[in-house]
C-alpha cells in the first residue's frame, strides 16, 4: 500500500510536466494560427481592395476608348493602339506582352517582386491595345496590375516589419487574385487561378487561402462600384445523364482545337522574334490583326458579347469556322507580337465556338443542351491552354451558374488530361514549380538570380 502511493507520488510531477508542456504547445499553436489569420485577413483585404479598383479602371478604360475610337476603320485601329503601347513600353518594358509569363517568373523566381510603376503602365498599355480592338483578354494584365499594386503595399515599413521574404510571394499572389476575382466576377476562381497557374500539377494551400480571401475582397469591392452579376447568362436547364457522352466528345474535340491554338500562338511568337525592328513588332502584328478583323469583325476585341451569343444561338458551321480561325489568328498576331492583353478569354472564345459547332450536331434545338455543350467547350479550352483544370471548372460555374457544373467539370478534366503537355505560356513553363511543397526550390532559384 505504501509502495503504491509512493509510485503515484513519483509519477505525479512527471504527468503534470507533460500536461503543462501540451498546454504550452497548444497555446503556441493557437497564437500562430491567430496571428496568421489576422495578418492575412488584413493584408488580403487591403490588396483585394486595390485589385478591385484596378479591375474597374481597366474595364472602364477599355469601354470608353472603344466607344471613342469607333470612327477609326477596323483595319488600322489596332495599329493606332499598338503605336501608343510602344511609347509606354519605352517607359516600362514590363508592360508588354500577355503578362502571365512575367507573373509566374516574378512569383517563382523573384519572391514576387514587381516594379510599382508597372501597375499604371500595364493598365494604360492594355487599355490602348484592347480599346483599339486588338484581340485579347484581361487575365494576364490583371495578374500584373494586381501584383504590382500588392508590391506597393509591401513598401510600407509597418507592413515589412511583419513580413518575411516568402510572405511577399503570397502578397503578390493576393494582389493578382484580387484583380482577377473582380475582373471575372469570380470570388473563388480568381484566387484559384492565381495560385494554380504557378504550379505544374498541384495546389499549395498556404498560398491558396490568402489568395482566395483577396479574390473575394476584390469581387466585393468591384460589386460596390459596378454591376458584379455573372458575366454570362444561360437558359434554364435540367441536367440529363444521357447527355454525358456529348460532353465527353465535345471536350475531346475542343482539347484538340485548343492544342492548335497553342501551336499557332507559339509559331507567331517565333515569327515575331526574327522580324527586324524589335520595338516595332507590336505594330507589325497589329497591322496584320487589322486585316483579320476587317474580314471577320466579330473576332475583334475581347469577345464576351460573341460568347454570350453562342450560348443562346446555334450558328451555321461556315460562320463558326471563320470565327475560330479569325480569333486564333487575331489573338496570336496581337498578343504574340507583343500586344498587352491576356489569353484566357480568347481560349474561352475558342471553346465556345467549338462547343457551338458540336451543338449543331447534338443539341437538336434544345437550348439547355446547347448552352451545356458551349460551357463544356469553354472549360476544356481553358484547361487545355492554361493547364488550370480546377480554376477552369470553378470559373465556368461562377460565370454561368451551378446548373452547368457537370459539363464544366467534365470539360476541364478531359481538356487538362489531353493537353497537359501543351501550355500557351511558352518559356514561363520552366518557372512553374513541379509540386506543391516547393518553397525551398523557389528560394534556391531566386537566390541564383
């Protein structure tokens, strides 16, 4: 009896010490989580606010310039915009091109560092390019504009006190995500895209959560300023499992077409590189773009209005063929030769045209099936071109609604599987991290530069 009680007395301090250690560890974990949550909630909100304003400025600028330049003939309008853009490139060369490659390089090689002035120069160059009706999208410019705005916040001493070098990577992602979330009216997909495009085959949650928070805030800010309804409208549709085979076939065909888009864009960049007068290349491409859009006017500009039309109306195949060829050529000549515009909306355009073509074969006048096949094509094309299957599916759902989640998911998965080795971002692919836990690799590569 005495022996047992002495053993118990001997163990009591050890048990108490272990309990105290667990409590301290738990307290430290809670403190770290709380600090992380507070830090990124505040920063992501600030950066998302800036991204939302940047998206509004870009959309407003493009709209105003498009109306103001309406009297300029289509064949010369892109060259006027390219000439203005060249002047901007002389001030800041980083304002040229589609932007996504520079974003990937900045985040994965330079800890997210971007020049502060690039937010303004990229904004003006993109307004000039798209406002004068060159063909392109907005996602690349938004990545650069948002990331550059985030770098402005990083300059404040009170912010830098609490930031590591790795935190600046995440900060740049947050800025890009906030701008994308506002531009596409997609609070989730904006954050996912800004992170997914950085990796070859994975997502990194440490990056993803702050980016999604910033994307949501960018969307909220934009909604306070302007209409933030989904970008596209679709008819009422009740999903039918019997249509799944149509979704699969459409996704396969679209992925093949998207690979053709990627190869055409790559060829245009190679042609541009061998032309004399490097600074004049955007004008060369713009002049050729003017010829294309004069022949097929609906291939000019961003093209969301055409995508909306294709969601609701089946077009004859000769018109669709002309639209497809013209959009691929116009985008490749505009952006491939150095114009400041993105590639996501052109990819969606290519997918919408292909989906509409397949609807002419399968839909039989069913408005809901038509929209489903167009959405399948859009998701497949985006996943094929950019290798972002998760972002592609979520973006399409946010753009058209949950009713078409099945075709959007099928399209994005099949498009990615077929075309995962064919990505449109060219040399930037070598800067994509191969796996999610890539912080050390990113740091080492940055140090080498």
